[in-house]
C-alpha cells in the first residue's frame, strides 16, 4: 500500500509541472538511448570485425623460412633457411603445445573451367588445413581427406571467385578444371568469405589441393610456409621458442637467432584486437554516461522542486509522527521510480532502433548492432546510480526539516 501511495503522490507532483517533468523524462530517456545504442553498435562492429579477422584462423602460427643474422658453427650469416615437409612432422612430434600442423605449398597458375579461365593461387595442403584456416566447403562438397593425400589424388577445393569465373552459376562439385593442363576433380567449393587478414591473397581466390599432389603433379617442391594450430591453453610466446629449437637442430642455425624464421602469431593478434575493442566500447560507455549524468542533474533539480512544493505536507506528516527515514525513503523511492520510467522509455526506443538498423545493408561495414547482456547490465547499473545520486540530496533535505520549520514554510 505504501508503494502505491508513493506512486500516486509522484504522479500528482509530475502532473502539476507537466513541462518540467516531461523535459526531465526526455533527458533520462535520451541519455539511456545514447548508452544502449552506442554500446549496441560498438558490439555489432566488434563482432563483425572479429569474425573477419578470425576467418584467417584462431590460436594459430604462420611460419616462413628467412635468413640467419648470426654466424653458427662456422656457417656465415645471411643463409636462407628453406622449409621442408619433414619439418612439419618434427614439430608435431617434438613440440607439446602444437595441436595440428600443415605445410603449405604455394604457386600461381591458371585454372580453366567450362565458363572461362582464372588466375589463381594454388595451395597444396594437408587435411588439417581446412579446420585450422576456417575453410568450410558449401553443402554438397567436402574438403581434402587423408585418403586424397595418401593416394595423391588430383582433387581440388575452389574459392568463391575461382568457382564463379570458371563455372559461373553451374554446379562445380564433381566437375573438372584444368591447371597446367592437368585435370583436377572439384570436390568442394567455398562460400563468399569476408576476410580482413590474409597472406598470399584471399581464400576466395585460392584453389586447394592435397600437398602430395602439389608436389607430384604441379612441381611445387618446397613448402612456402607452415600453418600451425596451438592447443587450447597454449600461447604462442611459449611455443615459438620450442619450435625454433626444433628447426635450429634440423637446419643448423642458432636457436637465439630470431631472424632465421619469420613467425606470425595470429592468436596474439586476435587478443590484441579484442583488447582494442574493449577500450573502444569502454570509451563509448563513458560518453553515454556523461549524457546520462546531465539527465540526472535534471532529475535532482525536479525532485528538489517537488520537495519545496511539498514542504508543508512534509511538516504536517512529521508533526503527526512520520519518521525521518520514512520521508527520506519516500523521496528517494519517488526519484528511483522517475528514473526507471525514463530508462524504460529510452531502452524501448533504443531496442526499436537497433532492430530497425539490423535490416539496413551495411553489415559488412559496421556489423549488426546487438544489445548484449553486458549492455543491459551496464545500463541498469547506470540508471540505478543516477537515480540514487540524484535523489539523495533532495531526500536528505526533506528528512532533515523540523516540523515547525516545515509548517512555517
């Protein structure tokens, strides 16, 4: 019953000052709208950018041979360190933090299909490459298998653009393309892939074949690089020195020579990317909180005027035995209810805006805005803090009045 009385009293006070109350309510709603919308768009942009970065692979290392910078065992500096297929097996066997590995033989050629030709990058890889590099064939197709590798089958997986240029809209799986005038059977095609990070070109422009077939049929003798997936809890900074040790023994260079191998820690880059966006979303939240703080000042001003108008009523209530904590609680509760009303209105409009924005054709640029659980919790916390802080001053002033002083007013 007391809560109902508080709400009725608040409603009467707000009706008595419609313009002032409406502007304050609008300020609260606008502040809440800014917080929710900015965080929702920040979350959508982060998700889209992360998915494009993650299209290259997750907790993964890319390794290339380079030139030594330190003389070793009588060998001069400046030697080129070529990779070998057996290096992949040695790393998989001797480095505990490695989950999967594939050499990658790379070369450029023309792929000819029934609808035309396309200049492509050929990648000779092992079956584990598909999962490591987020290469997922469309339904009806598949990736390279262990049997394809063992039997050196002339099979291939086509990137999206290669398929379009060689087959057009026709189905490609089960059909034949020719590379270096050698026929290859298409076993899979890739959907169009949004990909920011890459090396040797986009996956849409690649043709993937078994690594053994690349050596036997296409003459790609030396791996261009190694693709290494780390175990779930392994970190690149811990595994890289062990990989250097293994390859230093095999190729005779100083394990401390960081120039002998070029290593790209993709997982570390993704962590850095997440940290950057965490800072970006924190910045947006701070900006939104400033807007909400301005609205809270308006709420404090409104409740101060409400207390001033109600001073005689407060004096009568206290003269009849009302306790100070009841007066304090009533004003504070009214402030929180007012704040919640503005917040609910702002969240409703923000949710409608976010829903409408999801239909606009800009996904690949800014992503799809989304109101996450963290956004909802942060907004509720901000509203609660604003309600309490803006109500404490008027509530304490009201409860501190003596009955005689209030009646004289």
